[in-house]
C-alpha cells in the first residue's frame, strides 16, 4: 500500500501546502480521501494515476475537504470517462453535487454513485477482494468521519517440500492455498498448517480527519500501521483547538500511542504554526515515530 500526501494544510491553500487530500494505492486500485480545492492539480504534480480512481471518500463537508470535487468531476467528463465514480460521504453531499450537476453538467459522460453512510457508528462501507474500508465517527463542529483501509491477507503459500514429497494433483492446489487440508490417498488428512506458510500480511492505513481530541478514536484503529491524524494547533493552544474542533500535535501523538500505531503522520497543519520543529517535537515526546506531512510525500506500507 502506498499513501500519497496531496494536501497537508488546513483551511486555505498556500504556495507550500494544498488543502486536505491523500491518495491511496493498493496494487492496481486507487482511492482518494478528501478532495480539497486544487487536488486534481496536486495529483498531476505528484504522479497519481488519477484516471484510475474509482472510489472517493469524503470525511466531512467543510470546504477545505471537498471543494476540489466539482472540478475533478468536470475533468473526468472532459476526458470522456465511462466508468462509474463511487463517492462515500456523510449525508448531504449528494444533494450539493446533484444541484451543481443539474445546472452545469446535465449530460455527464459517466455515472456517479453516491454512498452516503450513517456517520454515528463504525461500519464497513466498501469491501473488495483486496481491501476493506470502514468508517468511524470523529468529534468536530459538523459531522466528521475517519476511515480505516485494510488490505486482505494473501493466500497461504504451499511449502515446496510438500510438492516434492507428495506431488499433489494440480486441481487441489488452489484449495490448499485457501486453507484446505490434503487427503494423502491412504485415508488420512494432512493438516493445512503443516504444508503451507502464512500468506502476505494485511497492512492498514487510518485517516483521522478534523476532530477534537477523543481517546475513543484509538479503539477504531488499533495496531494500525500508518496513522494520518490532523494536528492543527501547537500544544500551547489546546483551548483554542478544542473550541474549533481540532487537535494539537501532542493530542494527535496521544491517539497514535493509545492505538499502538506503527507510525504517525501529522497533517491539516495550520499556516499559523510558528515553528514546525517545536510542533513536531511536542508530538515526538509522546510518540517517537512521528513525521510532519508534506505535499508530495509518499509513504509505503510493506506487508
Ligand atoms: Zn473541518
């Protein structure tokens, strides 16, 4: 799995930071999470295969998280897209985009399928052979949700010595990869565990969008490999952060610690942060494996 940071800034795009968006690549599948203004330009700058995106997840309906969507929808139309585009969001987006399309693009070249999820509880919103996506509630000024993407475990690997010793019928191999025991021909079953090894491990990425500090978030993302968490204010401004429905750097790190995450990337950085070094160090004191998001950065999560 690869995670591309497309916009790491809060509220307004600046020369150095776009507003919220990340792209996720899982083998041949591409997903987009949030789509702030300018996201389609960022995708071109950072070599994201934007034509391959079939699923877009929107965390909440503040403008810096979805105002790039109308432009992207229009661009796909100009390129004569035919494949359906699936958009997942809390309720409200379908009517906003629907009105816009009716006025400006009544003959869209492709279908948009809206999946408005119930935002109050965690549940699965997308499941494929290769990965699953679940959403979970955050605590913000408007309804806001996080996402957890988890790849499927690979099939079990058949030990070469089993093939050499037993020379099994080819038609049985697929079943063995899926966990079947092997009938040895003398009426005995050889257990799958003795003739196979574990397949590729599942890897996971969590995107925690705009939220106040809420320890219960950690329960939804336990042991996640890579956590992208908003951190809008420095530790000294915890009261301001709370009043605006955001987190400080130390609070983002506390969630990573509580979740037992492998790595933390802090994004949604306010242009008002004076010293990014101090800001980062506040988090590292709580959770050492922390970095600051930067536009164009790519994180690879290896199985
Ligand atoms: Zn927001």
